[in-house]
């Protein structure tokens, strides 16, 4: 017997079924043809067995050899039609199932791309990936196999019992009683084994997590001589797993031999009683032979039917988890202001154009239809901004600050002070709870998110590189960038020299999030990626906090060139990186504690002075 598939029963089967039906009904013609072919296949199976009756009664017993030969050809034709129908529906079902799975994956990925950042902040990567892997796989399994097997076995079971009752109703009572016992045992076995398989999964997860911790922390284990204690803990967890697995496999392993034994007993009892019926003239020999074949055949479809119901429920559970994501509210974008290419006319006015000129403007359409072009400069201002990720937990409390075009503004403060939150609000990953943020005098909520983010580049502390060449990863900041622009951006970021030393230069393929590069090299590529987008506003979120001092200097040199003539927000952990900022803002509990340049703040001998001189440490 195959291992039992564990699943939580779907909470709303009707709603989830409707969700799947939305995809299936697009292929209703194909499903109708599949159903007809399944009916032909199952019908051939049932009818072919019935044909034993006339073959024996009408041809074998009377000794009609010529008639028997012709009848056998007819029987062969029936079974051949069944085989052809089985081949047809199985091939067609695979194509339809894979098309439906493709459509579900497309819709799921499209939906995920439209979800706000807070959705991802509240979930682990593994949780989301399981929707694309485990849950999709259970649906694919049900579509590929379970649906057809379920329909076919249902037709066979109904057809078989109907013909058996027609052949001999009294014998059928014995068969039905045996199958009732078989069904009750299958229910009992499934319930017990499911409970122990659940325990097994729990203990397996516990054991795997423990092993992973021990392997990753092997140096610490050896330093503190914890091998013996850890082995004792491992043994306890391993024993729990062994006991649960033994019980689970004991009950699940009983199912097949018990069902087979009941089936054999059923067959033997039917044969014995049927023989007495035949002697008494209550059933002819052909009917008995046909009947006994039916008895022998019925246990497999009944067993398969119960198993496939379990797979269908598992698929519905997977579909329900996918539906939960499909019903998540999408990122709201009510902005109407867009970015457009512009040129300056001889009179000094801005004029829209189609070609890339390197000059941009905000395009705002007024209520009367007039188009206003506002130069893209990078003037960002916070006006009494209040923000909470969750109600009752205010992160920013009436924040007021400004960054004029070309200014470098640095934020320092303890963890949770609100530094990264400011960056998230500028990008509109989240919207302010109250107050407003303006960009070149326009409320950022009035700007379309794609256009807003096109004008801002971000270099994060945790650099993420994609599978592809180095050139492709830099070009991620501007997909239309030519190779010359990519190289120019790399030189600006101080990355060109190490890239040129790689075996394939800019064509070097990165995998595993750039695992074949050092942390500093990955960070330089991230800076080059920001540089190639040529944004007027740049956000550096602790971009050098996880590299050594030498690499930090290389990165800082690249960032200094990148920051020229741009409005820059720097979120810093190392205070040495913010000395040349136009304004340094010290945040604490969502409010501005101090503001000024390095010299001004040092002279005030407040929080920044204590941080800088080591009298107070960032946490």
C-alpha cells in the first residue's frame, strides 16, 4: 500500500470546489470527452466480464466451436475498445491537467506580484514556496490520476453490483455483507494510521530541526563538550519517531492483507454457495462463472476508490491554501501622476517627448484636463507623519523632515527607532497613517507606484542577486541598459576591477544568490544596479554594516560617486559612514532627537556625541 497522504480537511469544500471549477470549466469540452472515454473503458470492463455467461452457456457447453470463435473475436473487440478508450482519456487528461496547473501557477504568481510588502513581512519564504510546490503538486496529482480513477472505479463498482444482483440476488447479499466488513475495517485502519502518521510527521519535523541545528552549530557543540547531552536528546526524539512510525505502518500495512483476505474469503464462500445453487438449478454455469469473476474483481476498485477520495481531499486542502492567497487584498494604487520624458524648449519650457532624453518630469492632469509638467528634482519632505504597522504600536510620531535636491540625509538611532520605516514610506511599501510625504511638492499617494519607484533606487544591507550573469544582475536596475551603460555603472560603483578579473567577466553566471562572490563584491554589484537606473533619489539601508573595513572603503568610494547630485537617504549603523552628510538625524522611538551636521552634533554633546565617542552604543 502506498503511504497515506496526510492533509488537513478543507474548511469549506464547496467554496474550494468552486475555485477549482473556475479553471476546469474552461476545458469543459475536453472533460466531457474524457468522461465519455472513461465510461467506455469502465463499461468494457464490466460488459466483458458479463460476456463469460453467454460464452459458456451458448457456445462452450453446447460445443459450438465456430460460434465460439466468432464470439471470442467480439469479446476481443469489446476489450480492445476499452483499452483504446483508456489510452485516450489518460493522454487527454494529462494534457488538460497540466494546462490547468499552468493556469493556476500563472494566476498565483501574478497575484503574489500584486500583494503589498506587509503580506511578505508577515509570512516566511517557505510558507509561500509551499503554495507553489506542495499545494500545486497535490492538485496536479488529483487532476492527473485521482479524478479519472475515481470516476472509472465508481462506474465499475455500480455496474458490477448491478449486474451481480441481476445474475443472482441471493448470492449478492453475501458479497455485500463482506464488502461492508471490508469498508468498516478500511475506515478503522485509515483513522488509526492517519493519527499515527500525523504523530510521525510531527516527530520527523522535530528530529530534522534538531539535526539541522546541531550540524550548523557543530563548532559550538564541540567547544562546550555537548556531544553526549545532544546525543541523548537526539535518541529521545529518534525513539519517539520510531514508535510513531511503527504504529503508523502497522495499521496502514494491515489494510492490504486484510482486504485481500476478506476478498479471498468472499470469493471462496461465493464459489461454494454458488456451486450448491448451480446443482439446485438456481443459477446456470455461465452466470456462476461470470459472477465469480465479478466477485474477484470488486475488491480492487473499492480499495482504490477509498484511497482516491483521500487524494481528492488533499488536493482540495491545497487548493484552499492557494485560494487564501488569491483572496488577499492587493496593493492599492490610486495614484494618477506619472513620469514622462521631457525636453526643454528654446523658451525654457518643458515638453513631453517619446525618446529617452535623460530628463524626466512628473505629469499631472488637472480636473479640467490640463497637463502640468513638474520637473523631477528629488525634493522629499515629511509633514507631521504618523505611522503604525499595527494599531496601538506607533512607530513614527509626528515626524517632520526635509531633503532638498542633492542633499545627503543620514539617519542614526537604535533598532526600532524608525529608520527603515522612513525608507519604506518613501517607496510606498506602506502608506502613512496620518500626515503626508511630498515628492517635488506632490503627495506620494498621488503618484503611481511604478513611476514613484522608478525614480528611486535602494541599496539594502541584505543584497539579493538573481540567477544569471553579472551583467543581467546589474541590468536589473534598467532592463534597457546597453553593455556600455552596465560597465559604466560598474566602474561608478568600484565593481569593474573585480568583475574583469573573473573568468568570464560580465558574462560570469551567478547562482545561489551570488554564493561564488564575497559579501563585499555582492554589495558592489547592488550599488552598480542602483547606479544603472540613474535615479534622482537614492536610499542606502545600512549598506556596509556586514563587510570588513577595507571592503567598506571600496563600497563607500563607489557610493560617494553614486550619490553625487542626488538626494540621498542613508540609514547607518557605522557612524563613520555619515560624517559628510548634509544633515544627520538622530531618531529615538519614532521622533527626531537631534538634527544637524557632524560638527554641530558633536558640539552639542548630546546623543550623537555619546554614540560617536562610544559612551552610548546602538542596539
